[in-house]
C-alpha cells in the first residue's frame, strides 16, 4: 500500500476507556448543576456505591473528592481561562462540556497530575460522556490551557487590581464579584485582609468533632481519632480536629450520638448563649430554628448538666426528624417539635434562653459548600430579610424579661447580621423591642480578633471557623 492510500485508510475505532474516578466526579458536578444539589450531599452516596461495586479504593475516593471540590471552588477562575481559549461566549458552550473542561483545567492547573495524563484522561472522559465530536473540542481547549501555568493564566485573564479591584479579586480567587464586595464591606480593612479571607474560602476545611458534654469527652475523641491525626480544637473546650481527614462515622462516639461533626464556630455560638449571664431562673431553653440539629444537640447536653430542658423547633418536618436523631439519647429533658418560629405554638415569655440561628445565604460556609457562591444572587438577601427579622422578633417575644436571645447566622453579610439586629431593636418594620445588646466577646475567651463588639463575627482566615455571626440580646421589658 502506497503512502497516499495509507493516509486515506481510516483508523480503526477505539472504544473509549472508562475511568471510574473521573466519571464519578463528572456525575457529581452534573448533579450540582442540574438539580441544585450540594456536593457534600451528592458525593458520599456516589463514593459509597463505587466502593460497594469494587471500583474504588481510598486513593480513588480522595482523588474524586479533590476533583469535585477543587473544580467547584475554582470554577470562576477556570471559566475565565476557558473563555480565553474559545472563540464564542462561554454561555453558548453546553454545561456538560463546560464541566469536562473545568475538570480538565483543575487537573492541569490545580493538581500535580502530569500534563499529558490530565489532557488524555479528560479527553477519554469526554469521549465516554459527550461523544467523539465534542471530545475533539475538549482536546483543543485543554491543549491551549496546558501551555501555561495558573499564575500566568490569571495574570492574562484577570483585570489589573488598580483598574478594578473587585473584579480582579473575583477572577483571581474565584468568587462572584458581588460576594467579594459584600465580604470586603463586612470585613473592612485593605487588600491583605480580603485576599486572606478569599484564599481561606478556597481551602479544604478540617473535619471538626464535638464531644457533647456529659456524654463524651475530648480525650475520648482524641484517643479514638489517634495521635497522628487528632488535634484539640483551637477555641471550643469540646472540639477535636481531624487534621489528617478520616471518616467520622467510623468513631463509636459519633455512631452512638454522644459526639458529632460540628464546626468550631457553631460550637462557640451555642456555648456563648449557654454561658450568657441571666437574671433569675435558668430552666427552659429554646432552639427556634433547630435543623439539622448540631447546635440543638450541644445545647441539650449543656442544659442537661444544669437541670434545664430544651425545646428544639424546626419548621420542616424532615429536618425536625434530623434534630430528633441528633438529640436521641440526651440524658436531660428535651422535646422536638415541627413548628414555625414566626408563628410559634409557645406562649410569650416562656423561655430563659433562646437561640435563633436564622436561614441565610450561607456565605460564611463557602469552604464547605463552594457551589453556594455560584448559586446565590444579591436578590436572595431580599428574600431572607423579612424572615430573619420576624424570627428575631418572635425569639425576643418568646424569652422572659431578663432572659437572653442569641441571634446567629452563618453569613457575614451586613444585611444579614448587624442590620437585622439594629432594625429589630429600633422597631423598623415592626413594633420596637425592649432589649439591650450584651457583649458577646467575653463569652469566647482566648478567641482573638473579635472586633469592637458587642456582637461577634468569626472568620475562616482569622479563626479557622466558618464565618459565624452572633449577637446576644437581653430582654428588658
């Protein structure tokens, strides 16, 4: 056969190689995009199924987890880079194709996977899930991306800081511009602080355990986790950090409900409310927005040690069932009810302590739910605002005179924190409330950088916690 005839002869079809790790990562990203699912809820059952089928070992699971979370965290940066490699608007690229491209970009720019392996594995994935035609497009784009490293690409696609600081930070640190602006307003200060915060949002958070007092101890958890991977919490007396990762559900205390997984910032909020100075009795506590039950379980344990009872209320029945599961076995008296905190079944002035951890945008937990930054919109604030104010007003009505309310939210956005508290105290949009702010800072001893008070804002880059907010209010009349 001559050379010309050989060139005309088509190559035999080669069936694409199925890579279970990358196929699973792609399936998780599609679920996040198509169903508005959260990766932390989608990924575990996918990994469990893969392990049961014998396709996965621990190394495979770790790689799949890194591919999913790394791609979601850096999605904004990767989108900007991909946009710089194609000749049409990004919105015209089919979402499944973008997911494969983003997975490939993360392997090229965010991991130590060799370039040839990252490109070839991504193209094989595209052949399996997209078909040969679109796999050629994926191959061409990823080969362009592979020509430079991440720093070079970012310098090319991000606007200069001096021209547009917020847009620069949005591209460099992979946050929507409006989120950068909101976090910067809440944090205050110059460039260094906001960059540290945005970088912390893109780091993988440690798994933190809570030893529920009277039911487990920090020493028990440290022994169970092991000396090499277990570290005491930084601030909470009940916290243990699983610094080397691991499976919390494998621990006996966690399986039995005597301990749980709970961010240290969340623990500090519950502890501060429990320790706030009271005038008079201390017998009846309320968690008015208790789902899924982490704070309620810690409050119930603390209440039991003092002979107090806890009522845990949650509007959604399925979340109320999660609260019941979290509180099961608590030695002290408690009750879980499915109830709306804005239209409560309890009488006014019933409780000595009330926690209201209100629904919010979740901008304080972007380390754990990186997809939330792309899902939320500025207009979401308007949707939460009436609910947050109504819940705080009803919480202040539920507490007796001299009792204390803790207003908490996992968002540092000023519109969800200080503005809500100020509006309720001043009677904006409702009747004035007779209450005073307490200084929450002394109730978090040894925790640095708590600001000017009297409320407290925690930060991932300063405290290693989610960006939890807490205001303590004592009812005065």
